[in-house]
């Protein structure tokens, strides 16, 4: 794909990417919301992945729900409510129902974007290296709605922007000791109590390259990859080498630190809430032929780059961005390359999978 140079570039390494598209997922693993504009902050895009669904376990523990293991999560659609202070979730019953029919499945539930946790039950979750991440259990009316739609008990928990434990708490100290192998000492003073990556960037040029793999004119569905920021790209898989993007209007940089290795979630039929049949249900296997390009995770195909914004800014669909720095070699997951990154890693939002999988 040819990119038109539209302004003087300060370095021959910089090149246009053009045309941003934006997506948020208020609840991890549920369907997302496409936006014309969004606010970049320390956790990525505002209101992205601030909630998580849980299955109760014995002794007060919880299992994080992930669409790769629970495909029926794809049947839940999110949308902003008209009031602008919350969002709604609706359940889309497939032609072949999965759960027993209930009244809840024909209604919607409204959830606040920024709930008051002062009166909510505090619980602790397991997230990546964190054995007891703090969260708020949402009220029974919300949990009951989800439980009746799924057909089994689930709980919605709020992670939020500022629920992290203070860095001098024992739990936070323990977490910091766990992430020392992957975060350089110079950044630890700015890390809050979380894990993962703030943003996921995908390229439409790479998506187009995947379409022929399905055959019969079928196209790969971008939503299955759950990106936050989509750019048209410079050619298929060029993003494998991107180290930094710059928003032309604001000058804000997004540091790209790691590959997104893919899992079974890309095989799901979003409308049926089950693993896909036919060629679309084999997408992960098809990508394994040539997209296992990360020697640090050699069994998983790569599509997309994880990153962190260096400042707050408004970002809009159609904004021009440039690749302002490139890596000479492909990223290796175990190395991450943080030592060469000049960033203040404020607060990193979790992606909800275990270490062997990808985003949700």
C-alpha cells in the first residue's frame, strides 16, 4: 500500500500510517464499542477493559472469564447509554440457543462507567503475576442479570483506573518483585499496581493479507482480534518492526513494546457464541504457517503490537500517525526491549489472559 507523504518528516525512519480507528471493550471479553474519538490516558483508551466477569470458586476465590475458554461471552454486546454516564449490555440469543431462555436475555442492563466503590464489596482477583489484585464487586442486580443470561452464576467486578494498591503496601511490593524480570529498575517508581499493556494496535493492511486464507470470498473479522487502535498500515506485517508511533496533531508518542501472540479466541463464531466451523474456525492454525515470528513465544502466531501512550491526549478516527521509530529486528517476547524505551510507565491495564495467551 502506498502512503502519501503529507508533511515534512524529521527523519527518514518516519513514515505515514494514516487513518486511525478506535475500539474499546468496557468489559473484558465481551463485544466492544467503536468510537469516533477517545481519550488516551495512562491505561490506554478511557473506559477500556475496566470491568471483568468472574466465576465464583470455593473459599471465596474467583476464575477470570475469558472468551477463548467461554465462547458464549461473544453474545454480549456493549453500547454507550444515551445519558453518557454509563453503558448498556445486551444478550443476543443465537439461532441455536446455548443457555436456557430467561427474561433477562430479552432485556439490557445498564452499568456505570465510573461506579462509586465506597459502598461496594471489595474482592481480590488473580491477574497474571498478581495473586490478589483489588476490585469492587458490582451490585446484585447486575450480577443476577449476567447469571440469568449465562445460565450459571457469574459476578461482574470493577477494576477501574485508580483501584491499584499504594506502592508501599506489602501486596504492591510483592507484585513489583514479580515484574522485576521484565520491567527495568528505572521504570519501577512509576509503575502502579497492575500488569499487561495499555493498548493493542492492529494494521488493516495485515488483516487484508489474511482474507484469502479463508477462501470463497470470506473475510477475516477484525473484531475477533480485539484491537484498540487500527491503522491502515504500510503493507502487510510491516507493524512487526514498529517501535513507536507518533500522533501528528498532538505529537503524543505511543511506544510499542511487544507482539500480540494469538490464541483460540480468533476461531470463535461471534454470532453463534461457539467455536467457528469451516475455514474461519481454523484461522489460528492457518496463521501458524507463517506468523509464528516471535521466537520468545514460538508456538503462537503474531498479529498486532502492544504499547503505551507517553501522555494524555484526544485521539480521533482519521487522525494521522507516523511510524517514528522502527526496530531493526523482530521483537522477542522474553526480551521486550524495555531498556531502550524512554517512557513513564504510569499504569498498565491487564488483558485478562494467562501468560501463554493474548489479549481479551
